[in-house]
C-alpha cells in the first residue's frame, strides 16, 4: 500500500520578498508623478504615456541589473522585459486610481511647469 510521509524539516509555506521587486513596485507607484514633473499640462497624453513606458522600462532593466550585481548572477533581460508589463500596469492604474482623483497629479504638473 501507499504511505504518506511528512518531511518535518521542509517548510510547507514560505514568505519572502525580493528587495529588487519591492523597489520596482515602489518606483512604479511614483513613476506617474515623475512624468508629471518633467512634462507640462500642454504635453499630449500620448507623449506622457510613451514617456511613462520608457521610464518604467528603464526602471525594470536597471532594477534587474542591480539585482544581478547584488546577487552575483547574470542579468536576465527576458525577466526584466516580462516584469516591465506589470510595472507599467501598476504605474497606469496608480495614476488613474490614486494620483489623478486626489489632485496630486495636477500638483506634480504645476511643479514641472514652475508655476
């Protein structure tokens, strides 16, 4: 018959947070504000979207490079490109769900245009 043996030394559930992923999440949250600071109100929405995408891609790649340097492993470009997608989604959703409704996005635009 079959016997089920539990291994006492192996944990069933672990919880760990990769510091580089936490950094990327935080940067993705504030990235729309940075776009607002470097642009002004007359900048088209398309330009702002492309700028946000470029900033998010650069953040994803640089975070991956920093993680590779810190851990002494090779840089995985594919992982950085895949992680760009949820980071961009977080940036856009934080803009429309948090920064725009609270008026903070408008204040960031005012800082960027020196008003």
